C-alpha cells in the first residue's frame, strides 16, 4: 500500500478523529505537523517578511500550511514509493477506502498522472471540465479539472512530481514570490494542485468536514458557507466516516 500522510497543526481533537477514521477504514498512515510560520527553519528572512507585509503577500497561515505540505513532499521525493497520498485533518473518508484504493492507484499509473485530487471543494458532482479520462472502473470517474477547483483535502501525488515541485517551486521561489505579486503565490492551492498532469476523482474519497474553527474564516461568511455547502453536497452518511 502507498504511504499516507495526514497534515495537522496543533489540534489534538482533529488528530484523534483522523486516527479513529483511518483505523475504522483499515488504513495505516502517519501524521505530519505543520511548522509555525515564524519557525526559523521555515520562515522567510525578517526583512523579506516586512516587505511582503507591505505588499500584502505575507499570509502566515498559508505559509505554515504550504510549509507543512512541503515537509511531506520532501519525504515523498526520497521515498521508495512512486506514489503517495497527502490529506489534511478536517476531512471525512470513505469506509471502503482500503478496498477501492488499489484500483485507483493502478489508474493513476495507467493515466501517467502527477496529481489526482481525491478530496476537494466543490458543490458540483462531479466538478469537471469537458474532457473525461477513459473510465477504468465503474465506481469512479476521472476528470481533468479547471483552474478554479480549490482544496487540498486529499490528493495522490507521484514521486516524480514531488521532485519537480521541490526543484521548481522550492524555498528560493517561495521567498521571491513574496516580493513579486505577479508570481504565482507559494500556496498549496496555487502550485501543488495546479501543476503537472492532473485530474480529479468523482465521487470523492475524502469530503470536507464542514466545521470551521478558524476565527478569521468565521468572519468571512462566504468562505464558511461554501465549506459547509461542499460538505452538504458531497457527504454521504452510508459512505463517509
């Protein structure tokens, strides 16, 4: 089975829930803690950060999240597996995750994908573009997706693509992007899921939990409501745990 990494950040309750969900699904996985945005090992130089604040390109939460994803991507890039799965800690997963995964991995390799979204934000079933990949198993459809599909709830990534991301969008790019608003932001939704040969799966293996605990998000009514709407549309009581 491929390695599965769950990204978390200082939330014991979420960790406990994810451990229970994966155990129920019969899946082995490992946690990875996102670093604090100001952790000296991951933070940009102070002068860069100050300039970025003036440009409104410094977003501490997004930097912490992306740094966490990259901690995992660094592990994938040197692992013995050609494929890995990354997820966040605010999702609900399919009960039959372990049973359906082997066929999905096989299709990932057959299609020569770099990125396959297994969980994402969408109120459209499926959220797809016009081009449909050949159907390989009847339960799931595989679709190329457009630039306005958001969310890194869960994704499958190739080792090759992990190496590509580190080479082309590593720390030098991250710092440079803070000073140049014209560059693609160094953020998971803008780089990890928007590069390479990519597709999404429908129905999803992981769905948004729909609970927003971030005070900043609570004040953004549209953001909160969209997350909740995605949960309502995509969650199936008999399927997800």
